C-alpha cells in the first residue's frame, strides 16, 4: 500500500494535465488523473462509520477509525496504480484542480504530503478554457461557451485559496511552478519538482522535456473586449499582477504591437460584426483570423448562424464540431444542408447524412 507522497493542483486550464502526464513518465512515479483521493477516503470513512447504510451522509462526522480506514483504502489504490503501471514500490501522487480549495483537508489526512501548485497567467487560463470548449468534446456542455466572468472568478478563487493555506504549511511542503516556465524551460522546472518530491529525474528527464513546448498565448487568442473585461475585473487583474504577470496594454496612447488579436478586434462587439470580420479575413486568405472571428460569431448567447455555416465548410478543423452543434438547432434549410455536407465530409454516407437531416435525396 502506498500513501500519496504529493498532490498536483492548479486552477483549471493551468497545465495540471500536461504536468501529470509528463511526471508519470518517470520510471518510479505514477500521478493519477483526478482520482479524487480525498473524496474516496471520506466516502470510505462514511461507509464504515454508518455500517454501510445505503443512505450514509458523506458529510457526517467521521470517527478516527473510519478516517484511518479511508487512508488505508487510498493507500491500497495507490499501490494498485503503481502495480498496474509496472512500477511497484514506487511513488504515488494524484492531480485534481479543485485540490486548490481542499488543501486544509488534504493536509489533515496526509500531514506528510507535499503540494505542487502550477500557476498560469489568468488571461491564458481564459483563452485555454474557451479553446477547450470549442475543440475538446469532453468540455462541451452547451452551445455557448461558459461566461468569461465564471471562468475568471473560478481561477481567482482557486489560486487564492491554495496560496492562503500554503502560507500555513511548514517549509518544504509546498512549491509553485509556472506553466510558462514549464513549457519554455522544462528541464529546470522538472528538476525543481523532482528535488522537491525526493526523486532523481535520471534519464527520463530528456523524454519528459521533449513533450513540452510553448503554445499560443492570450496575445494571439483573446479579443480586445475579452482583455478589457479581464482588466476591469479588479480581483483578477490584481492577482495577475501579484503573480508577476504584466498588465494588458490597451490604452490608446500605449503601444499594442504585442497584442496581435486585440489590435484588429477593438471595434468588434456584435456577432454580425465578427462574421463580417471573418469574411474579410477569409477573402485575404487568412484562415486563422477567419476561424477566430467565425467562432466569436457563434460562441456567445447572441449568435450569427452564418459563422457556423462557414466553419462547417472547414470540416477538417476541430472547431467545426462546435459549429455543427449550433447549426443542429436551426430550422433553416441551408443550415441543414450544410450539416449534411459536413457529416458526409466527416465520413457518413451522403444519403444517410441527408436522411439524418430530414432532406430529400439527390445532389445538393
């Protein structure tokens, strides 16, 4: 049985998943993906203390014996995770973004455990959340992306909660790393983490570092209105500055050459304006900006369906599935025909695609 030696935490879209994946390449380490060991330990304790009653309350007080049983249950799971990975006798850890708000409980159950907190510029967290929603099927819950305010407020809350409890921990139990450093200086950051958790990186360091590359930043992926809204959120903008990230330069008298997306989106507010901007970009042969604009024409509660139709024509792009979700709810005949063509381009028989959309047979 193996108790968790450390926990990986960070606000959603801060890089916890890539960090978990890379760390698990170490020959002696398994970092499980959101096993939620805290919840499992408390559930086991609750079941024990209520003698297995089917309606046991997981929030009910736990006995010392029940808590110990919960810890042993998690340790057994950790050992099994290592055995399944062919790393028996190694080190076990778990990652889960909401651990940011659960440090006190984790600390109480595993007082020897350590915490690795990955931080990221709040603007990039916002941009990543938006991108994940329109390209990653696991993130889609609706035809509109989550409101910016909700994403930014959760990021602010998680980061502040983790840092507040970390200030109460003994030295050597908490470390912060930055997503930007992890992807630009992976060897340095990974070495810091392995020193912190008591493992030698060894030859695996090069394999791990090769998995990490800098990606797009908010300068390329957020619009002027989104950046301005972030800066207007006092809690978020102040936290970003506290973390050492420079403020967004959006003032008319300030140079904005580094804000590529903001420069050409300053006047764009409505869905039709975004669609028109996408058409102009497409006419110039700039597909990147066209996709950027067409997505924003359909991403919010106010939509211009023409943006979805344009994205459906780009069937090879992952964003086209989000466009299909939006067009699916339209009764417009043109939208249904475009959906049928998209389905056919993605591999469905042409006649079957038209039948699914309630269209008569024949060429379109």
